[in-house]
C-alpha cells in the first residue's frame, strides 16, 4: 500500500464522497489507469483509521485497519480495532500482553 496526499486544489470545494472520484482520476493520471485508490480520512470520519504504510485495507468492510498485533487477537468491526481474547485488567496496574499463554502479564506495580 502507498499513501499519497492529494492537494485540496485538485479536489476543489467538493467533500467526501464526491472527492473520491476526483482524487482517483488525478492519481491514475500520475500512476496509471490500472492502479487502485481509496480515499482516507485523517479524522476517521470514514473508512476507519487514517491509512498508513504497512496498514491494511479491508475491502469486505471498506475500512483501513492496523496490522493484527498478535495471532490470538480478533478484529472487532464495531470499534474497528483488534481486541485481545481477555480484556485488559482495570485495576490501574501496568500490563503487557503475553502471547505464549495468552494473558496479561503485570510489568510494574504502583507501589
């Protein structure tokens, strides 16, 4: 995936979704007619998160997503993010995910 910023002057006064075909036409004139483009939102108003290098586009959901952090984590279509199989502890302590054994390992105590 490549992220290319299209200057607002190319898009005029249009707003999403009417800006997408304008941006696609502009980028295809630069990179070739057979290239595929999707507009992204820096504010997350559409297509989930802002697209970035090494990110993924889920065509089935029409959103950009972060890479899966661990094999055991599952994608939540409502929050548009990966979630661990066990919720993060809410006791105020510091934890990190331990994939071998799939649990939250305490890394530091508040005391």
